């Protein structure tokens, strides 16, 4: 290896990716890192360079560029897209080239999501199975047609074939307003997907909403905690690689408890009441028409009626200690509500274009 560790980070302009980049820039060994971040925007590339980051103007669709960049990296964080198999194939081709050229095993830390274990229950019940990332047979039993699964299997396959060490971070609902230099500079997106979408829909209908009776539960994890999880794993790989499971033993759930969508809906409803935007905090069920209006299709909108449970046993075993719990998850709703209401007032409308843009992906995942 060269004097500096070459780190390639896909997804620097995103919510989790920006948070991981902040941690890397503030890392005690940051002066030993050479960080490269591919981005699509030349303007954001310039802003990143001011923070001391190397950039490449490229997207995941530039497969030759993805392969070339991966072939010259020691450690790759993929925090850009959990479902782009062609991009992952290009990235893995680069890793194979890196191994064949140097004889050193490159590292890939990939981001998946607990949608991989979600059950479509229309909000009617909580999941009965609790998945543990140390239960290898349980993780192997997940169907190949599950959400995110085709990319995860490709990642694990690279480890099994022996040309890379691969690790998969698989967080639940990530929440909280992200902060730090890349967010203050306007480079990265400071909010998540799930909760902001429910908040915006509730603002529009002037009543908190949920899918069905809201009995479905999901794991949650604060953005600061999940960013810490990546760095705990990264540090363990650098200092004691034999102690960090990889391949099939390289799944790392991100969770610090579970909440029902009714509990979340009640917190959204209370925030609406507190801000004088509704008279009743009790959530009601979305109609099919509302699901299609806000999320582009009934199927996509019903994603908030799926359920899953998991336990981040492997991450905790290597030293991850999440700080934010259930009370923090529910308390976070008010500031996110205030942010979304402020954005809507400035725009003169509540914009659902992002939520609708995910409809094709969510529809296709539900069909498999």
C-alpha cells in the first residue's frame, strides 16, 4: 500500500454518505487518508474539494469510471444506492483488478437496508421473526428476490471468491437532522426518506396518517449512531481485521429498538397540534387515493405498512454503542415537522416529487 490509505466513497451528497464523510474528515487519522468522492454536480465537487476531498464528476451509470476508481482504492464505502446491480458489478470488477494487480485484498463496506427482511402486512401486525446478524443460517435464508438482496449477494460473492473483503451495513429507519461541514456547505442531503414523507403527507391532509391500523413495527437508528457504526467497523478493519466478520459473517444491522407506525403517527399528530396545524393528534389510515397521491402508487405508499424486526448483535460485539433510543426517535418528529413546514411555506407547496420518484423501485420490489 501507499503511504496513504486510499478511500473511495460513493454517496457523499446523500444523508448517510455525507455523515460518514464528516466522520472520516474528523477522524484522528484523517491526515493518513486520501478520500475520493464521485459526484454528479461540478458545483458540489468544488465545494467538496474545499474540504480537502478529491472528487470525480461521475455517476453510478458511468460503469467504466466506477470500475477504474474501484481498481485504485484500498477501502470503498458504497453509500449511494442499494439496488443498482450494474453499478455494483462494475465496482466489483474494479476490486478484482485491484487484487490481481497488488495482491492486497481491497475492502468494500456496502450499504443495504432492513427492507430486505420486511413483510407486507398493510400495517396490521408486527413481525414475529427477529433477525440477528450473528445468525448466519437465518441471514442465508432470506429469499434471493427480497428487496436489496440481489446486490447484497453480489457483494458477498466477491468475498466468497476471495478477491475482496466485504461488509454490509443494514440499517433500519434512519432518522434525525444530519449536521456537520458537508451539510452546512449545502453539499449533502440532511434528512432521510421515510419519516419526512409521512410528515409531508400529514401536513397536506392536515391530520397524521398511517397505513392500516399502524401496528407494523420497524427498527430505528439515529443518523449520528449509524455514522458511528460505519466508523467503528472501519476502525476495527484497520486495527484488528480478524475480529470483524466479513462475507456471510459481515452483515451489520443498525438498530437501537423498534417503534410502531402508530406511535410514530401519534408523534406526528402531536407535532401538528403543537404547531397549530391540526386539531386532533390521533392518526387515521391513509386512503388508497392518498397513498397514490403522495407516493405515486398504492403499492409504494403501502411500504410504510410493512414490518420487520432485527438485532444489531454483531455491530455491538465490535464496540458499537448507539446513544439514541425510543424517546429520541419520537422527539425528533417535532424539529423535522418544523423543517418540512418551513420548506413548504417557502415553496408555496408541499413537494412530493421525491417520494413519487421511488414508486417504480418500490413497486418492482413488491412484485418479486
